[in-house]
C-alpha cells in the first residue's frame, strides 16, 4: 500500500513559484490563503542558499489531528491528511501544532473563530462525493480520484517537487544524488514522517 | 447529613481520579489512519482499487525524467517495483509500517530543527519552513495538560469532599441571632456575580474545547459536538469583556481591604480555625487571609488569563510560533488552576460554611457569624455604632450536631 508524500529537491528548486500558483488556481483558493508556498533559506549565502516549496506534508502521527478539539482532521490509508470543513471551528490549534505552517484561515484575528481551516489536500478533495460541486467548492479539485497526482508536483518545471509514494520518491531522489554527486537530503522528512520516533 | 453527602462525593471523586490516572497511563495519542472523520458518515477512499493505485504509481515514476533524456516511449517499460503491502491492515500496523522506514531512509533525513527562510508572502510565520516544537506542544497538551488537569480538578474536589465528611459544615456556634449587618453592598454583589457567571461560563466553554473531544463528542456525534464547540469558542471570546471589567472593578473595590497584614499570618498559622469544631476562629478583619489569597489569585490569575487569551485572539501579532505555543499552554494551565481555586471558593461559600452564602447573596450577614468569623471587622462595626454592643434580645440558640 502506498504512502503518499511530498519531496522537495532543494538543489533543483528555482523559486519560480509555479507550484503555488498552480495550486491556487486549481483549487480556487481564496485571497489571503496559500496552501503551498515557496521560501528561500540562507538567502544570499554563497553555496548555502536553497529554495523550497512547502505545503502540508501529510505527516505520520500528524500533530494537527492530535490537537484538533473537534476531531475534524483525519488521515486516510494512503497517509493523506484531510479535514471536514463542516466541523471545523477555526480555533487555530492545528496551526500551532503543524511543523510546516500548512493550515490557513480566512481571518487573521480570532474573534470566536478564524473561519474554516483550509490546507493542502494532496489534491484528494475531502469528505464529499468525489468530483462533486460541494467537494470542489470546499476542498478544491480531487485529482487523486481521477488517478492523477497533485498538480504542483506534476507541473514543476524542474521536477524539484515530487509527489507520490514515499519509497518511490526516495528512490528517484537517490538516483539523482548519485548522478549529480550532491544533495541536501529530503527537507522536512525527519519532522514530518519520522518525527515521533527519532531524536527528541 | 452534610457529612454523609461529603463521604459519598469523596468516593465518587476518588473513583473519577483513579479513572483519569488509569486513562492517562493506558491512552496513546498516536494518530492512526481512519479513512474518514471518526464517527462520521461513510469512509472517504480516494483511490481504492488496484488500477487506480497502479496509475498513481506510474505517474510518480513519470516525475523521474526531466533534466535528463527520458526513456524512449518505444523502449522497454520499466517494471514498477511498488512493494505493495497486503490490504486490510489494522491502522496501528500501518503507522508502524510507515515509521519502520526510518532506517531505510536515514540517508535522506536531516536533523530535526527550526528552519526559517524568506518569502515574498506577507506575514512573518509564512517564512518558517519547519518548527518541530509544534510536536512538543502537542505532546505536552495532549498528555500532561489533559490528564494533569483532570487529576488536579478531581483531586481538589475529592479533598474538599473528604474535608466535608471529616469536619462537617462549619456552623455558627452561637446560632443565628436574627440581627444582620451589611457586608457587601449591591454594587459589590452585582460585580461579584457578573465576574462569577462569566468565569463559570468561561470555565465550562474552555472545558468543552479541552475535554469535549474525549468526553462529550462520543455522546453527541461529530456535527452536534462541532456546533457546541463552535458556540463555546464564540462565548469564550465574548465573555472576555464582562470578565475583564469584573476583575478591574473588583480590584478597585476591594484592593485596600485585601492588603496583607500581620494578623493574616497569625490566621494562616492557625489554619483559619477550620481544623476542628473546638478550636476558636482566629481574629480576622473583613477579609481573612484565606479570602485575601482568593482575591489575589483571582486578580493575578485572571490577568494572566486575559493577557494570554488576548494574545490567542490575535495570533502571531506579537509573538512567533514558540510564543503562541507558550501562550496557549500558560492559558490552559492558569485556567485549570483557577478552576480548582474557584471550586474551593464555591465550596466554602455554600456547603462548607453556614451563613457564608448570604454575604454575597442578600449582602447581609448574621451578627454571630460576623463575630465568629471576622471578629476584628465585628469590633470595628461595634465601634462605629453599626451594631448594638449587646446581643439582640431574641437570640435563639440553635445548635445542631
């Protein structure tokens, strides 16, 4: 059984932001919310600068699910973390727990609620009939149900951002590192997928 | 009667305490795949059959070729090594399997650390790549706070119930005289009850957010509980207004009478005379040391709650990730401590002591109650002529066991 993951090859990301634009457009994400964003670390440091595309990493033992006071977030058998917007109360706890800043809210301030949380769905929609109007309106397109992978990864011009089964992604990445002779590793994997077991 | 009630309550609270401890030790908050909202409608499979699965695998492989020449479409197709696991695993086993890849992929893993970068997007937090301390916050909240809070609240309640069973109600030794004196005016009482009602509602709505998921949701179902939680969150935020005003007015009205004095130390050393029925109550002014402790705990705890709560209402306005996580933790721990304190306050103001409730309800207390519990205040009243110097003629001596 597959375990869906994202892998961003930092040596290949050219900070073109196509992934975040594609995501925003595909799912018609409202103004002010970004499901996927690109950031640059060590900006200006020669040889150290890396750009990274980051969204929900669909963590193992996901902290957002663990802290949600209404249990509206869940994980499916593929490891994709989804949520039910009908139940969300907009408390913002998932954002405090999330290691990657993935959950987004329509409101900045919390007067009773920050609105319904929105985040990357791995293009897998949500708890509505796949392909339905309701699903599109609340969660965006369901590409997984159509046998397609997330659009951000599929349209990445340098194939920096990869989406798919974790074992396959790590194989692809290893192959690349072997060919070109360098690589800074799978950014965020430690925290996202092995966080609960390793280190402390 | 009161003692029997205390005994029964003590048994109940100790049972709840043991149950909380047990739950704390056996429960695990590890997240397992559920394929849909727990207790919700039908499962939500995204790509269930083997064909869908194979398609996804193939598309993942397509991402391999870019930057180098890909395989010829006419060439030999690469066989997919998808390492499929048998379907129908238990969710726990599946998580174990996911975690078991750590060793195999250790060459790809970096050290877990806080990584901050730069982004063109507005808002400082969006520049943070990873903040692994989110997991620390989650683990602390879901284990220590949740179960520690339960043990603390049931523990306080059990101690009070045991105290009631052992000591019984604190009664007015000389019985009610029938003559009363004003203790709190209408303004003080109105403010007290505004603050009190706000606090109780704040506590209940806060408990819905902290414990509702485990204790209420299974009974109400996902949607009804979500509505309750949503309403609770709203009410919790709105009540900040009456609660803050109440605290402020309380501070202005009572601070002068609550400054610590030497007599308070004496009072505390003698345990406030609560220990036994025989011991005399130590002298106390209008507010005894116990009440002063409650006053200052409410003022200080309340201020911490308001400050951290306001901070949670404007997330990331002043603080970053760690700041918000600490804010939330301080808010919930202070809230729980205050709930315990107020349970004690309610106890002594109602069941715990005869005649005490009238002070805050009608505002008037009995002459003998004042004499026994606040002797210095009583002397003061006599000196000011607000009470006659000898007991009322119709003093009824009512003594019950």
